[in-house]
C-alpha cells in the first residue's frame, strides 16, 4: 500500500501542482479544501475539477468563518483588492492566520488517517509578501506539529512538504505541465466572477500571467475582459 498524504487544495495553480507532485511521488492523496469566507466560491469549484482530473482517494471541504473577523481584502468586501501591481510589504490580501488554521486542520486529519505527510503549495519566490509562505514558517510549523501530536510524541515524525517553496512561478508551471496538470481547470484570481473568469489586474493574476509567459507555455486562463 502507498503512504497516505493530506494535500491542501485551494483550486489555484500552485496547489494543483502540489497535488500532482504528491501523486507523482507515490502518495495516496487526501485533499482538503476550505470555505473560509473568501470573496468567491469559484476556487472551490476549481478544486473539485482538479481532484476529478488528477485523482485523489478523498476530497473534503471544511467551513470556517474567517469573514467574521475580516481584516483582509479576501474576506472583507469593504476592503478593495489591490490592482496596481505587486508592491513591497505585506498586502491587504494577506488573511490573518489562514495558513496556520489550514495546516492545523490538515494535521488533525493526517493524524486520524495515520499519515505522516502533509503537502502545501506555499511559495516564497513569486509571492505577494505573505509571512506564512516563508521556509522558516514551514519549518516552525513542522516542529510544532511533532511536539503537539500523539503521533509525533510516539516517534511517528510528521513532515510538512512544501515542494514549490523555492520555485519561480514559471518553474512551477513547467513542473505541473510535465506532470499533466490542466491549468485551465484552476482559478488563481482574487476576485474571479461566478464563472471563474479572472480580472487580469490583481496581484495573483499578474504573477500567474507572468509565470506562463516566462515558462513559454500558453496561458489557459479565462479572463473577463
């Protein structure tokens, strides 16, 4: 039997690539997506498409209401999504504690499944300044996970895999393309419409488009304009 892995799956480009990598490494994948009060549900629909295309043993969607706190352009519609290009510093699209909550829930499921491996598609190269996408954050979370769980205390060391963390967006796209990822199924836009069409001007759209151009691979993204 293959080893089990929990894969965080947003429905975006990076997480789809991460799932393809986990499967290519021989893991049986258990995908976990989140309805956390984000601006649109298009990415969750995309996550469902990606799972059906790439395959997984199981796919669950967990609801937790970060929108009740707000504090981010992705969870509070009164805060505008930036459209003037990637700027220095931590942008308003940063969602407080989101990755920590998601990884914690993935950790809980992994322990129940008897899995010692969690995959997350965070990236510290072509990213928008998020503090919870840095290598030192992933290292610290793995340390905490092994201190805080029955599995870790009993010697079943848990690993947080972040295979994209040091890759450029172009390298991520080339990797996924080689593994058969259909990026036309994914949604990266911070303010996609109900059909999943992208705005073309938010940070995520800009990084995605630049990545396809640098990779020399046609961009399959459907745009509103």
